């Protein structure tokens, strides 16, 4: 079977499962596992098992909860409030200056962390209260 046909079948299956209301993670897992079994047979389950095992043993993933914890510590200690007050003083004259500063800080933190999800959660914990305190709209602050 051609790769285009397999790709079409996989996308169609994903679309059908999503329309039925199945969460995306389960759609991806079900379509991937079904396609693997269909193309390579039951011996491919060993490959799936070892791949999942290797991903779970990745030591880089240890940093994710630690950066989230760091965000909570910065928020709880008040250091984050002081940092955002400083950013507001520097960029407060510019319309949306605190939002621009938050995006810049988030970009720098994502580059340092290497995992954008951890940076997003940490900055969300830190930046949301500071932006709401400066009367930013909640929808804009959450974006």
C-alpha cells in the first residue's frame, strides 16, 4: 500500500475519532497502535514498548516539574511581583508594555529551559497575578 493511502487512512481515522468526541491523546494512540499492528503485525508491539520505555527514562524530563516548582516559589516569595513591578516601571509608558515584557521573558525562559511547556506553565503562574493587578483584561493576560 502506498504511503499516501496509509496517511489518508490515518488522517481519516483521526478525524472520525475526534468527531466522535474521543480525546486527542487517545485518538493519536489508537490510530498509531492500530496502524502499527496493521502494517507490521504483533511483533511491532515490542518496538512500541521499548520506545515508550526510553521516552519515560529521559532525564531531561526531570526538569519540567522543577521549573514549575520554581515558578510557584517565585510567586509565593513575592520576587515575581517585584520583577513585574520593575518591568512595569521600565515599559509602563508603552501601551501593552507589561504584556510585551512578559512575552520577552517567556521567550528567554523557554530558550533556557528547552521545554516550552514548562516555561509556559511557570510564566503563567508568575505573570497572571501581576498582569491582573495592573488591570489587564483576563482574556489578554491568559493568552
